[in-house]
């Protein structure tokens, strides 16, 4: 079985969308499914205004159609609503090819944080984009309910996984920093709401791991915070395990893969009670949710470190891939894609 995944988010970007799609492809291969990718690689691109790490593809519908013909997939999944996603959607609709989509980013909120564009306009456009597909996949039940209430149709849950072998409490060590250590990992950008964490009056040390357009400004504004830049692999896993609390101040993430990585490392999570944290940490076993983020962060110091690890073990990449296959290759054939 071959499936084409169209995504505007791709290497060298470091974010949850890219990570999810990379791990998904690896897992699908072990299930006999070949994931092919149509990405900005191979096209001319230009940097996104205010966020140069994101490259916008300069491609025509004919160029995208030609690439899709060359790959000749059995199924098509459009993962993002950027230029490539829009062109691929146009090709599918013009040719009568079925496709599925996924909702990874709160694009209306992302755009509103940068430009005076009403969220209602963006949601109207997104409804048209996604409702044209057979199925729209979302990472959490709360997000699915919210989008259904906004008029999105055929919404289905597609959960996530975490590498519990890489992210494990056994990597805990001494960071050489005054404790307690309060950690955040992710893009350093306005939509991540980092000042809500960095403005907190907390004991010990605050650490931020990641890169992004706001890094230089925040380093200047918060000279007492340790900004470590991008970390990967075992080095990142050691940071998670060695921190005392993971603070997740975002109010707009659709899931938060970093939440699972922290929890798998035995690090309790402090967050606002919003989509993502509500679904992953809802029962309190993975950390503490509160509109008072400082209270949540301090309360996490009393959470047994075995609790978040146990919660994270419920998330498995194989189950994530199986859900994706079931929606892409349904047994009843309801979402049959084009004939090559």
C-alpha cells in the first residue's frame, strides 16, 4: 500500500508536525505501508514573513499535479493548509480524487497573533479546505468537539505516541543548576505564550530549549533564564528527565508532543486547562492544570515522578499509525482514492 502525504511543514523545521510525520512514516513501513512525501523540497521557496524558519513553496497547480502523477499513490493525505496543501487539494478536487486531511495547527490563532485578521475569517476558509476531504483527523477529543461545533465535518480522532525507550526517567542526572529546575521545550515564538512562564516568580532555575523568531528578544528580556537552543536525541531526553517540572504555557497547541516526552521522562507537567493538556493530563496523573500557572508549577513538585511516566505509557506510535491506516484505507472502501 502506498500513501502520499502532502505537507508544507518539513525539515529543517523542528516542530511537532514534522516529528509526527517522520515517526509515522517509520512506523507505517513496519506495517507494510509506504509513505511518500510531497514537501517543499524540490521547489522554490521563500521565507514566511515574521517567521523565516518556515519556507513557503512557490509552485503552480500543474507542477504539483505532475509530482503527484510521478508518485502514483493509492491514497492521498493532506497534512497542512499551506501552499502545497492548497495546490494538492485543488488537484484532487479537479480530478475527483478522494483525500483525507489533518488539523495540526490553530492557524486562525497563529495568524491573529501576527496580523489583524479576524479568526472567524480564517475558520471559514479552513472549513472549506477540510470539509472537502473524506475525513479530517485531529489529535484530541476536545479539539474534535470544538471544531465540530464550528462546522467542521467528518472529524475523527488520530492520537499520538512517544518513544518511551528514549524518553525515560533513568536518564535523570544533575544539570549543575539550582533546583528546582522548571523546563520548557518548543518553538520560541509568540503563539507559544512563553512570557506566561518566564514572568512567573519561581524558585530555582527556568530553562528554555528550542529556537524561533522570538529567541533574541526573550534572551534580552529575561537574562536570568537559561536559553539552551535546540537539543535533540539523548541530550534532550536527559534534560527532560533531569528537570523537576515541565511548564507548558501555550493556549493554542492542538496537542503538545513535548508534554508526552516530558511525562515519559518522569517529569510532571504544569499547564493551563486547555486543549492538549486537558486531554493528556486531565486526570491529574501527569501533572497539574490550573489557570494559575505558578500554582500549577509549584504543585507539580509534589507529584510522584512515577505518575506521569505511567500516564505516558498509554500513548503508542503503533496505535497512532494503525488509526491512520484505518482512516486512509477503510475496510468499506468509503474513502477510496483515485485510480492511478
